[in-house]
C-alpha cells in the first residue's frame, strides 16, 4: 500500500527556522510509523524558490536569485540530513522539469475554461506573497501594515491572469464538509467560515517579475509563486528516470495521503489547491493537517527580540533525541506550543534519562549479575495475563490509535506510562531482596524478564518518535536486527510481531549496559 506525505515546500527567502524543523520532524515521525505498518511511503519535502520576495532578497545580498536559492536550499538539505529526516524526495521549484509540469498543469486548467484576464488592485504583502485586502481596514490608515510581518503593504494595480475559483464553490463546500479532510477540527471551522463568505477568483500571475516561471501564451506574465509551488508536490513524485509528464505522476504516489503544513497556509492547501486539481482533472489529497505555531518562553520568536531558536544550534547543543522528544511529546500537534527551557530540560531528564534510561540500566545490571549476562528464564512472565503484559497490550493499542491521528503527544505519554508501570513493578517486586533467598531465584528471573520485555516493547513503540534512542535500547537488549522506521517493513506484520509479548529469548546474551541518553545540564543559550 502506498502512502504519500508532504511537508510544505519551504520558502527560501531565509534560513531554516525551528518552525520548519517542527513540521519536518512531525512528518518524519508519521513517515516512519507508516513504514512500520508495511506501507510504501513517499515522503516529500523541498523548497519553493520563486517570487518577488526571493528576488529582492537576492538583490539586497548582491547575488543572483538562483545563487541565493542554491545556497538556502542546500542549507535545508544539509539540515534535514543532520536531523536524519527520512524523506524520499527533495524538490526544488527551480528544477527544469518542474517548469514543464507547471506548464502542462496550466494548459489543462486553461483548457477547462478556468483562466481569465483581469485587473488586480489591492494591498500586497511581499513577505507573504499575498494580497491582504480581506484582512485590513484600509480606511483607518493610508498605508496599512501586514499583521504578520509588520511591514508596510504595497499598492498594486496591474493586469493579471485569474483562476476561476468561484466556479468551484459547491465542490469546495462539499469537500470541506468531509470530516476526514481538514484537521484539526478548529482549523476546519476556520476554512468553513472562509468558504461560506463566497469564493472569489484569485490571481495566478504577476507582471514585470522576471524571477518566476513564464506563463505560456501570455507574454510578460510569470506564475504567482503559490500556483507554481503547490504543483511542486506533483513534480516531486517523478523518478529521476521519468520524463516530466503529469500522466506519469499520477502513477507515482498521487494523490497525497496527507499534506502537513503550518496553519497560516491552510487556506492555500484546503481551498485553492483542491480547486486547481479539480480543474486539471487530478485527484484531491486525502487529508490536510494545519499545525500550530511555536513561541519561546511565551513570546513570539523574532530577530528583533533576539530569541530565535536556530535548529542547527539546538542540534549542536542537545542532539536529536531531546529536541524530538520535547516537540512531539509536550506540544499537542495541531495547537500552538511554547518552547520553555526549564521544561525542556526537565522532560528530557525525567522522561528519557531517569524513567526509560535508568529502568533499562538497572534491570540489565541485575540480570547480568544474577543470570550469566543473558536473558533470564521467563517462567510465569511469559503469560499474557501478567500485569505488565496487560499494560503493554493497552499501551500498544492506544499508541497505534494515537499515531494514526497524528496525536504524537498521546503516543509519547502512553509509551512513557508503560515505562513508569515497569519501574513501579520493579520497585514493588524488589528483586534485590528476593535474590537473597535461593528458592526465590526463579521468581526473580520472571520479574526481571517481565521488565526487560516491557522495555523491549517501549523501545519498539518509540521508533517513530525517537528512532535513534529506540535503536540504542534495542541494542542494549541484545537485539541484532534493529528497526528504525527508515525503510518499509516488507512484511507488514513485522512490527506487530515485535510488539507481541514474550519475544525476548531466554539465554540470549545481554551486553554490558551503557547510558542510552545523557542528562541535560547545559544552561540556556540564545
């Protein structure tokens, strides 16, 4: 079964920021989960590289737009490699094949009668690459500002080509009534309110803007960056050996199963893009998920405040596991989240180092000491009625359901609770006391086997959330063929088999325990 996931195509006017990393890490977690479920994943990310904002950024830096795009796109590619993002495609909209696909798409839309000429008047935000007339009260100020970027808007009065979005009012209304299309629910209501006001035709071209794809048959017009960028999801699916052809693309993983984006660009993905696809005769994505924004210590991040969290710096300072855990475990995916340094340190230390890491370390130490450095006999622990077996079964069920819903917080908390249950069981059974009586050695073996087996299941459930920590846990448990979700499980029952109770084999050697994650002791750095 195929499963296509996309992040936004990130706009290369500036370097990658934490918000970009957040979206990409969440998409990576979903991609790894879907591979573990036996699905053939096509995970797409990349860069959007046209538009006036990029042209002006390049001019300010005294380089060509292409040079600027090359530099920033490479930063994204390098950063995702450092974060070990498991994407299958990285698309750049300056790819020559993308130009051909955009032209083919446009001709289909034009042939459908959905392109008209008109005059575009209004206040335009270059930073947003968007007209803002529906979001300002132009009577209050002579030259309004963008509420997002706090920059003055520019007045535009120019001939443009328009897409007849108004023709798709009924189809879009029906689409957004589908309860499985827009997530989370509060975002769906925002789109419903927007659509209920009536859809208006929107501009898809600009004039006197050389940094863009020329519109075929319309001299002087280049495609509006959003029209061009959305089609990038299609171009990305081409194999390196494929000729640029829309008919081939639909065999390569289209329609997308999910677009994962920030809430600020939901309207483009949930309204404009579906209508464009309908016009071109292509299928619509199954789901669009608009997640929230990140703040820092309760404040919006910005250069003027000097509080931007650079994902490169976070990686250098803390490593991959701590940041993934904090972002996916603490912030409900879909809502706004706040990065708090003290809470970040506390969660990583308490959850990962103390609860999971210490559970494994002390259990392995006792087991190796008393049972010849190997997995002890299971005895009664092999029963599915064992309290930890029952706890594991419940945790597996809840975690899988949560991952299907992109509820990474619920999944993380459920896995953590299972580790806590194992810690409580270990403390209650106190094998360090029982082992003093020779006749109770089999009971100690059973208790330790149950805790090790629970830890093994914790490790396998953690794969999508913390693939690296999971692999370290697996290796510490003597598992040679580890899984990290980067490759599809050809046998779709493989992960299920790993999640079954009782898979640890008696007598298998256990390596000497080493810390699977370091405690955080660093002070706040900006």
